[in-house]
C-alpha cells in the first residue's frame, strides 16, 4: 500500500474506533435519561463505526493469527506503560490537571495488568494451549483487570464490586 493511502486508512481507523466508543457511551447515557430510541440510534451507529474500523484494520493487514495478535496487543500495552502514559502523566501534572492525572494513573495501572495477562496468554499459546477458564474481571470505572477472587472493592480505585464485569 502506498504511504499516503496507508496514513489515511490509519487515521480513518483511529477516528472510527473513537466514534465507536463515543457513540456507545452516548447510548448508555441516553438509556439512563429514559430515551431508549435515541439510545438505540447511538448503539446502531456505534456498531456501524466498529464495522468501519474492522474493515480499515483488515485493509491494513492488521489481523494475524492469535499468536501474532497477542504479540501486537502486548506491544501496544507495553508502549502505553513504558512511554505513553508516563508522558501524559507528566503533562497533566505540569498543568495541574488532577482529574486527568488520576484517570491516567488508573489507566496506567490497568495497562500493566493487561500486559501481564497477555504475557500469560502468549506463554499458553506458545506451548500449544489456551488460557485457563478462570473468569476475567474488569472494574467498570478504572479498567483494573484480573483473574481470581472478587474483592469487595477495586484495588486501584475503590469502586464497589457490584460494578465489576466478569468475562
């Protein structure tokens, strides 16, 4: 693919991915405000944006076999941990943005966990196995992700366990 086209498709992937998440969150808000049909519109548009993003990712040859995908995911998490969030935290601190700094800190801690979970998956797949069937829990506020027992509250942000999601 020519560089200019590749750059355009990468930008489109980023924009569609952001729209997918944004519209999904907008739909949740509309539901809470008692507007189910507006929520339905947001969720439909969110799904459409996901379709666009998936197509752009495919055009970029961004999906491989599971072992390759795990390495790519781990690399992304490592970048976020080692470079991205450290820089973002410095900017937020320099500008006195306490809420942003807290969100960045929560995300950084969750990304460390994601990287470790990908390491486990990489080892399992490398040995010709799948991960164990243990439930995977996620805090709906900060993204803290773990396997094992469910505590009364999140270890990162103190969100009560009733707001955790289990996969």
